C-alpha cells in the first residue's frame, strides 16, 4: 500500500538498533508501510524534531483512580497500608458519576500520551455508579472508557473485570464494593455486548479476573470456559503480604502457586504485581510465558514491596509496565522506579541489563515494549513495517538529548529528564501530542476541573 505520509528521522530506534537518516512511510490506516535507510529528506517528508523511539504500552490502568492521586497521603490512626488506602478509594467511587469517570479518564489518557505511552490496558472494574447499582449492566461505564480513548487518541485494550466477592472462599462483598460486582451471567452478557462496540472503535477486548480473593475457582473456570474474546486475560495476584497469608489460610497454597496449579496460565495471561513470590514461583511464572505486569510507582506508593525482577528476567520472564493508580503517568518514572527498587534491595547499581556494557534504559524499553504488546493483545509493536505508527519524538533541542548518542538518549530520558523530554507523540499515524501539548488540552482540562470540583465538594 502506498504511504499517505512520510516522516524523516535523523535518529530512530528500530528493532535491530539505532539508525540514521530514515524515512518512515505511513498509510491512511496509521500503519507503517515502509522504512527506508540512508535517505535525505524528501520534499514531501516531515522532519521530526528529535530522536524517535516507539511509544510503549501501559498494561495496567484503573483510570478513575487518577482523581484521588495525592489524597491518600495523610497518616491514619493505624499502620497505613494498601488496605487503608482502599477505604479512601471506596469513598471516591461512591461520589463518581459516568460523566465524572469520562472526564477523569480522558484527562488521564492525555497525560499518559504526554508521558510516552501509545496504548493503555484498562483493567475496568468500576462497572456501575452507586446510583446505578442493581439497574446497570455495566455497559454505560465501559462505553465512557471507549469514548475517553477516542477523544484522547490513545490506543485501548479494554478488560472488563469479573469481581464477585470480598475475600477468599466467596465472602460476600462489602458496601464499598457494590459498584464492582457482577454475576457470571451478567458479566458474560457484558462481554457479548461490548464485542461489537470494541470492534467498531478499533479497541482490543479481553477480560480480567480481579483477584483470587474476588472470585472463586469455580466462578473463574465458568467465566474462562465461556468467554469468547480471544484477547488477553489479566489478574491481580500476590500484591500484598496479607493476601499471601489469607490465601495460605484458605487453600494451603500461596497465590501464584494456586494460580499456576489450577489454571492453564500461558501467553494470554498477565499476572499483575505478583510481588510476593518464592524462587520456585518466580521460575514457574517465567516458564509459563505469561507477562508480569509491574506498576512500580503504585507499588512503592502503597508500600507493597519490590518485585524480583532481576531473577525473573534472568530466567526469561516477560515484563511490562503500567501506572495502576496513576500517582505517576510516565514511561520514564515507572522504569526508573523499577530499576531503583532493584538497586535498593541489592545495594548494587545497574541491575536490569541484558549483559556487561548494556544500557539499563535500552534493556528496560525493549523488555517493556515486548511484554506490553503481548499483554495488550497486539500482534506486533515497535517501529517496523506492519506495525501501528505509535511513535515518541524526544526533544532534540534539549541539551541532555542533543549531547547524547544512541542508548545514552534512553538513559538520559529515563534517569535524568522524565516526561519533559517527550516532545511529540503519534498514535496510529496521528500526532496527538505536539510540542508537549495535547491537541484537545484546553477542553480536556476544563472538563477534568469541573469533575474534580463535583467529586471533592
């Protein structure tokens, strides 16, 4: 197919490495149709204003939680943990309408784009506004997520979440969880209703099980045997030490062991967090082909623990990054916190590298790109023919970037600059961020400000 637009890159990170003077041809559907090396800029080409790298996939998002970022940092009367943070989240949910969720989600997605992400995997369990509980099937709230992605211009993998219980063994849900709950039949009906809507919106559809504590094994088997999405399957597992203890008390097995023993975990699966694993569990998860969905800034914010990333990756484990509760919204911050956690635990530097002399930034970008694409249900990723044109242009006028060469560019971005290095972002061949601003920034910010006032009044 003939290219409908042409981009000239002085430096670009391709799957085989850095290349100079490359022209990328993109068709009208936003796919890369040609990559030509050793070119001079043609009269019809657009010259990009800095080094070009692939946009990454954000493999774990609870978009509505962006509204509470920074509001759970006041100490309580007991030892604060994930479980006390969760009470704050429940109070937020009780105040949010579908309009509020759409405004917050659209704002978040615009921020993720400016942070270097081109695709987001929405782990969506906020199915019903509190006023809709008992009358809503969840489609309305999911449709708001699809609309937010379209408005922001970000690629979307939508994962409705099956959530039925408050704890292991099928405990009845508590009052704060009512907006999340589905029966097996209502959940499967929601998936069926979403399938044509997602296809029409060019959205990938999969599903998620919230956690082993929120669904019984029989419910999980019923959902998994009946679903027909063919897309990714995600689950929270072993995020907190208390979860591990509760799982042991209930089943006699740790959460990751239970999951791997009882279910056919393979490349469709993404184990979100999986923070607390034994050496045996780490090896088994790596061997399974599943992706470990790491959310380092959120895991640090909640005090969850440090993922055994060095051991997991050494054994061939696949990783990707997400922003989860969205206390951070950038590729650079998540990757930096991931690497720094390993350094703090080991009291050594440069932990997540492919070998001596390798760049930490390059290793993390390539691992996260591969694992993120798998977890998002994308057939291909990176800057290659046949892939979607999802590109990040780093700011070539920034002195740190201008003075850097090849992998130093990535290390400067991740460890010295962060989102300020992101100049332009293209998704599906369309520049949705230019010179650090989203194309609909004023309207998105205005809607978000109004929503926050309603939620927090």
